[in-house]
């Protein structure tokens, strides 16, 4: 499953540089699939829809850091545990119960983001 950042976030920013997929953004910042990945051209999202990888998307959150679920692999294929959760001083990087994914799915997502 993807990781999410709860409202308890203190906006310290420790998590952002730790993400190998560049899936973490500061609140209010637009995001793109191409940010920090090798994706270009058309990208198929988890819901099956296609988007331009360089297209900017509205922030998921305005007040706290947030994680783009379609880019989060829980660090599978990179690290033994999600690095955002490992460095978070207030333990607000937690599994998203609405996005349960097994290891094979997370590895496939990693493969799509890092060609």
C-alpha cells in the first residue's frame, strides 16, 4: 500500500529528500509523474487513465507535506522499509489503508516509474 502523511505533520521536510520516487511534495506544490523519475510521454495511472507525464497536477494537500499515491512504492526495490516513515520525527508517515498493494504491485509500479 502507499504511504500517506497525516495531519500531524509538522512540515519539517525530513521525508521529502528520502523518497526514491520523488513522491513527496511540500503542501501547496504542484506535482508531475516526471518529477524525479525517468517517465516521459504518456503515463498510465493506477486508475487506468492516461496523462502526460510532465503535466502538472494540483497539490494533494495545501497545508502539510503529501505523498502522491501513484508514485509511492513504499521504497520496495530500493530499501527495506519506507524511508519517509523511518526519518519522520512525529510518526505521521503511515500506511494508507485505502490503497493496499502487495509487493509485486509495488515492484511493478517502481518499474513503470524508473525505466
